[in-house]
C-alpha cells in the first residue's frame, strides 16, 4: 500500500503557530526600524534646513532668510519669488521677514528647498499636508510646514531680564553649537501642553543648531542656549502662549510654534 507524504493536522497547526510567533516577535522590531528610519530622514531634513539658511546667508552677509544684508527685517513686499513652473510666492498681509512662513518662502523661492524638505516623514497626515504647488492653492501655509524655527517676534524674558534683540542677532551664521535654529514642531493644540508627532505623551524630536549638528531630544528644555551674546540656562524651546512656566518663571522661549492646521495655533498668533 502506497503511503502519502502529507502533513498531519497537528503538524500543520504547529507550523502555523511557529509562523504566528515569529510574526509577533518581528513586527515590533520592524515597526521600531521604520520609526528609526523616519527619524533619520527627519534629521536629514533639519540639517538641510540649516544648510539652506547658510547658503542664503553666503549672499546676504551671513544673515538668514527674512533679513536683509544689513540685518534689518525685510518688508512683506521684499518677500516674494517664484517656484517651479511659475508659482509666485507672496507673503501674507502684515507678515514681514520675522514671521515663519516668509522665511520658508525665501528658501523655497530660491530653489534651496523643496516641499519634501519642510514636511516631516513622521507626520501622519492629521492637520498637516505636503504642499502641492499644482494642487490649486499656490500659497505656502503653516499647514504645510512641520518644523518650528527660531522666534524673531520680539523681546525674550528670562525672569526679570529682557534680552531684547538677542534672538534676532542669533539668526545668522555664527557657528554656535548652542543656538537652536530649527526643530520638530510642538504638536499640542492648546497652550501649556507639549507633545510631538513622535510621542503622544510628551514632546520629543529633532533639533539642529547653528554649527550644523543635530540631536534627537526627549524633552523641550535645553541645558544651555546662546542667543547673540546672551546665554540662557535651562532654556525652554517653545513659547506656551507667553505663559509663565516652571513655577511662573518665563525662561527664554525662543522657538516659535507652527500652526497645527489652518484654524488652531499654539504660542504666538501670527
């Protein structure tokens, strides 16, 4: 009598169980690997933003986008240009070179950056969208930008000390390893909160400094920052709607928040 070579039901169940076990073991590792790859690309984007600012500064006496070669804030009418196939950039009414979007506009219009550089690979699509110049709306908006940028919108208070124009003085090529210039945005939608696209419980994200080095941080407090000739200890990256933090003491809030979508904003209204 000829015997058939086949799996028994028990053997088949054992094989299925082993495969299921391997999948359960490997999936978290694959997920972690994908997240690590996205964070690596995110770091590349942040370094590219800094390099774009540097390139702009080479033809602007070290001053970064938004400022003219004398270190003065550009008027709205000076923030314009074209991108790609005839898309014309114009800053929003009332927005001069100290605002976030006009500074990105200058780098985009000069061809230093593309839409992929300003959109984080960690974004899940909620509240943010990749800018499409052929998508019907030629205007670059906060909703298209994933990265916060050094705030140039006014004086900075540290306890009872007003630093005045220190942040503005830092918005240039000074090769400082203690000056954060770009970072992952704060994804919170109300003041006083802090979390990111990488972590729903707390902020963590990338920061690039003026000497070009980048790091992935697990908190928003930088041990020491330098703005112009001023050093700030335990500096908070984000401005929580100008509210006092850490027991009411407002520490160097100097990275302006990016709007989460077209209607909600955290930090300064702009």
